[in-house]
C-alpha cells in the first residue's frame, strides 16, 4: 500500500509540476502566434524583473517549513503558527518596498510596457510567499490531490485570460495581466486555508530563523537568478529584441528538461534530508541520484531530437532561429538539475551559509563573464558564461557532500548511462527525417534503462526501500 501511495503521489506531483513550471512552455504556441519576436523580447525582459522580485520575496520560508516545522519536530503546531505570522508580516513589508522601486526599475531598463501593468505584476511577485508557503505545506502533508487542484485551477485561469487579452490586442501587457490577478486570487485562498489550519503567532525565534536559515537561501536563489535569467539584462543592450526573443524561446523549450526530473524532485527532496539520517540513507540517496541522472540524460537527448519538429510544425517561421541555441541550453538546464541532486550534504547542518557561498561565488563568476563575453560574442557569450558557472557549482557541491551525502558523479555507471542515452542522437544522420527521428526517440529511453540496470543491478532493493518509507 505504501508503495502504491508513493507512485500515486509521484504521478500527481508530476502532473502538477508540468502545469506549474511548464506554464510558459505550454503557452508558447499561443503567445508566439500573436506577438512578434520584438514584442516577445520586450515581454521577456519585463518578466525577468518580475521573476527577480518573486525570487527575493519567497524568503526561504518553504525551506524553513521543511527544516523546522516538519511533523516529526517537537512543538510542531506552535512553529507552524509562528512561521505563518512571519510570512504575513514580511509579505506586507516587501509589497510596500517593491512598489517604491517599480518606477526606477521601469526606467532603468527602458521598458515600453504600460507602467501600471508592470506595477501590478510586481504586486503579485511581492506576495509570492502567500502562494509558495501554503503549497509547500500541502506537499509536506502529502496532500497531492489538493496541491494539484490549486495548480490546475491557476493554470487554466491564466491560459483563458491570456487568450482573451491577447485576442483583444493587449500585446505583451496581456500576458502580464493574465498572470498577476490569478496569482493574487490563488494566494488569497491558499493563505486562508493555511491560517485556518495553523493559526497565526509571532516570535523572535522564527524571525531569527528567517535571517539565519531563510535569508541565505534567498540570496542563494538570487544567485541562481544570475545563472538563469540575469543574462537578459546584459543582452538587452547588446542584441536586438528579436534575438533576445529567439534566445528566450530556446531557453523556455530547454526548461522541458527540468520538467522531466521535477516529479522525482517534488517527491524526493522534502524527504531526503530525513532519509540521509537513517540507516542506509547514504546508499538510498546515491540510488536516487543515479536514477535522476539517467532521467536527465535520456530526457535531454529526447528533447534535443524532438523539439526541432515541434518548432517547425507549431511556431511561426520567424522564431526558427531559436533552434541553434537549443542544445547548449538543454545542457545548462541538465547541469542545474544535477546540482540539485548533488547538494544534499550542504543542507544537513543548522545553517545554509555554504549553499549561499557556492551560489554567490558562481553568481559573481557568471556576472563577470557576462560583462566580458556578451558585448563581444552576444548570445554565444551568455551561453559560455553560464556553462562555466554551472560546472563550478556542480563540482563544489559534490565536494561539499562527499562525506555525508556522496554521489557517483565520476563513475563507470554515469559514463555508461550518458553514453547509452546520447548514442542514438550521434547515430542519427542530419536531416534523417521523421521516421529516423522517431526510431531514435524510441531507442533513447530503452538504452538508458538498460544501462541503468546493467551498471546498478543492486539498486532495485534500495529504491524499493525508499518507496516503502515514502
């Protein structure tokens, strides 16, 4: 029964993550059918500012919830109420501060969107924690169906509003207007449910945890923004809006790589720190890492083979230049997900300063490389800079986790799994046609699974034990 429940949760979270993190991917055909590449580039620049605000305003509260308010923690109910109170106070303060910064940001980046629409988007981003904290609470309580219900409702409402506003000629502003009100409404409902469940209280202790545990994670998240989206701020003054749009489309398509691993992550990440402290926890963590690596290798290769067909059949021809950047961006996304699989050891202590230190150093590295490479090499410079920084993060996090959560990054098994996954792509001739591409797509997961089983024949009992304890 426990195993069936784990697989059910895995499937439910899988659908939820496709809807949540794949929203921009799902809406690409709709948006590109109406917006020109120049308009899409303008939208992408505005969205990068909204995303930056949203990342800052998460405050690391979901991670504090997992670490200090888990069901096994003593005085759990009191901590939950105090965390909710901290979220409310912080959300209101951030909302006020961000609105003071809205106009300066608008003019600094030379946006041409309606400033009132931009302000509304920042309001929604400022209150991100009103959505993320309750959703994290649902995940921690294994309420997968309710979690999916909220994500599905938000996605459907946003898509319907987006279609109506774009059809009415609202342009890039229509996309922003479709997201912000729905986000605020869902956040209001979720916070009401959270307050009803946990109550509300205030304490200096939780405020201290916000500073000591949560704030370094916020800064770490902003460092991740530097590795994922901040390149737009450098590209905006060095490439045309059309080129920026091609790059943005390729980046969104490449994000499908993370969608393939996110169901495993949604199920595994909230549990892995506890499992690592149990007997055989290190082996179980390594087994899950290997499975995740196989999923990334196979999934990334399949996307590399299939997405050109998608772009050619679904998107306007004016967006076809995005394909030249797609393979490199898939590699970048896969490396980022590998970091997530490899960094458990850095989260086991009471402080997360090492997580911040690694990501902050990587952010400084990539920003420096952006400043040097983008003016000279444009989009290619942005990709090269990000690849170097992601490799740095992966190497350092694996080293930090080498004692309490080691993973087999450099091993025969990873080499064979990667080789098996990539083999069909290397054998497929250029312009091989749909039939050959479909054959290669079928071969990739089969070869990856065979390589996984061949190199790790003892993994099944370990994975089964993890599922039974899920």
